[in-house]
């Protein structure tokens, strides 16, 4: 009989069918009855031979049964499961090492992410917010207005500079009231403009703009030019002033704006005639006035269709009612504009200031008049009326 175990290949005794390990497993796990080797007995040689033959026949017949019932795959899996850690293959050990390395890497990345998130949170809560607050505070200091300090306090009600912001704001408030009181007697448009720039959200803003509007309009009337009225209209459009006189400014701009081409000869002739007329009117010279007036005056303020003589009489009466020692007319000839009509007549608008001298020697200059004249083809005046700077002007 073979001395090699047919199942595992290990050595066995001559009397055994399997090695001791396999015999135990077959008996316990597969419920087979594998005979154990019997002790040797003293028999005769013939008996021994017969017994040996019979025994081998029995063993061979019994060998067939377990081999056909054994599941090699299940047995092999069982063997692999029972192997100790030291019996694992190199591949399995390497695989376990890789698995542990991946697991360690994932844990490290997770911890690193938590650290970064915590650092970012701390930065936003302390470092970044502190920098933003400081920048806002520096901006408020540079601007140095009540509105800028209010903006800082609204943004950072628990900020580090709230007390200082409130103190600065109250100081500005007191300064603002004092500046407004000083401004009430001022006649300078620059001072009013500076006040608005310094206190853009002032409670006195409307009063300041109203006063600035009046002063700007008075300055426009004194200059009495298209440029001055254009500036006033632009300031209203920008919101710098209220624009209480916007309608009058637009009307005067149209009156003084030259809209038609200028003929140099016509312009020079018209300027000479108009200047001569106002000189004669200032001198109250009936003879000189008759040279510039047409035989018939179709309009003189509220009067219509006056003869040359009647017109001179009205002008003399006007000078007498002026309640002044003298009344002079000063036309701004360089600002004269005209339009030549289809019938050959001329419509002329010219800025004029009146200079009144009282009996005590005092002089009062009133600017802002615009005198409207119409001249025939011979440059004789046949219509006169004026636009006053204000309703009560003489």
C-alpha cells in the first residue's frame, strides 16, 4: 500500500488509508467512518497473507466511497480559512497594506479639510472683519461728514470706533449749526456752495439751496447774458439749486440768443443806432430822439400808435417820474442780437442797465433790463418795450 495520503500528499502509515489529519477531518466534518490502523497480531504466515489480502480488499472498497462524496472546493476553502496570518500570501499582505494606506490618506485629507475650514472661519471672524471695519473707519475719517460717520455706525454698531465716530459726528453737528448761522448774512455763492459740499446731508440743505438759488439768479441778472442764463439752467438740471427762476432764465436765454446769421454791416449799423438812441434818451434831448424815432410809434410799453412828438413827450414824462436827479441808460451793445424780418424790418434785443442818481448824490445801478426794439428798413425805431429784472423795478 502507498505511504502517501491521497488527499493532501503527506506521509501516512502503511496500515492507514489517510494521514492522521485527513482521517480526523473526514470523520468529524464529513461524517465518514474511516477505520483506524489495528495493532499487529501474531498469526501464521498464511493467515497473515489472507488477512492482508482481505484487508486490502476492504480498504479498496471503502476508499471509493469517501472520494466520490468529498467536495474538494469546500475542503480547500475550509483549509484557506483556517490558515494563520503567517501563512497569507504576499499578494494578500500587499493588498492589506494598500488598503490601510488609502484609509490613512482619506483620514488625513478629512482632518486637513477640517483644519482649513476652521482657519478660514477664524480669519473671516477676526482678521478679515477687523480689516474691513478699519478700512470703513478710515474712509469715514477722510470724508469727515455726519453721513460718513452714521454709515460706519450702521455697519458696525458694536465696532471699535463707535464712540469716536459719535463724538466726531456731534462735533460736526455743532460746527454745522454755527456755519449756517454765519451763512445767513453772506452774499457769496461760493460760501453757500462750500457749505453744501461740506455738509451734503445737512438739515439746512433746502434753505441753503434756496438762498444759493436767489444769489445765483441775481448774479445772472447782473451779467444779463446768454452764458449766465445757461449756467443757471445747468445748475438747476444738476440739482445744485432749486430753480425758482428757471422759467425766466429760459425766456431770457431765448431773447438774447442770436439765432440767425449776422451781417456785419447790418450789425454795426444797428449797434450805432441803438447806442445813439439811449444816449439821447439819457440826455433827455428831444432833438436827438427825433432823429432815431420813426414818424409813427406803434408801441411804447402799454401805449400804441403814438406820433413822433407824442412819443418824445412820453419819454420826457418818464424821466421826470423817475424820482431821481438823473436817469441814464447804459446798453450793452456787444450783447445785442437781432433778426431781420421778411418785410425788411429788424427786431432787436439788447441788455440794458439803468443808473439812477438821487438828489443826495447817491447812485443806484439796476441791471437785468432787456429792451426790445423794432426798426424799419431805414433803421428808425417804431416799437419800444422792456423786460424788467423784477416787477417793482423802475
